[in-house]
């Protein structure tokens, strides 16, 4: 999945076959028409303290955190996210 920022400032995910998870996220974004900014508004992760939920889910799952981090391209390895979560808790 690749993140594209258009000239109007909106962010979108492009479809790639890099990972099955990336494919799943890209397909879901395209199906719902959600922008990355809208996803970010639903799940707030500040270095990884989770204060809100994604797709109506309270208590975000590990998969939700991975989705958020992957969408913004700042963490490639799920294990890195797990380590950050452990540090924050």
C-alpha cells in the first residue's frame, strides 16, 4: 500500500500486493471511500497511547494499531508497534 497526498491535501491509499494486510486495508478504504484523514480521526495514536476507536470499535485491537501505523507509513514491522505499546503501558 502506498500513501498519496493530492494537491487538495487529501491522502489516499493506493493498492499494491506488498502484503495481504496492505491489500485488505486498501480494499476497505476504497470500498468505504474513507480518506486516511477520516481514519485518523477515528483512531488517535499519539506515540501509541490509544484514546479512541476505529470503525466503531471501543478498545482498539492490535490489528487496529497496526492499521493506523501502516496507513501513515511510519512503522513497517508490527513487532515495533507491539514494543511501543508495551513501553507506553
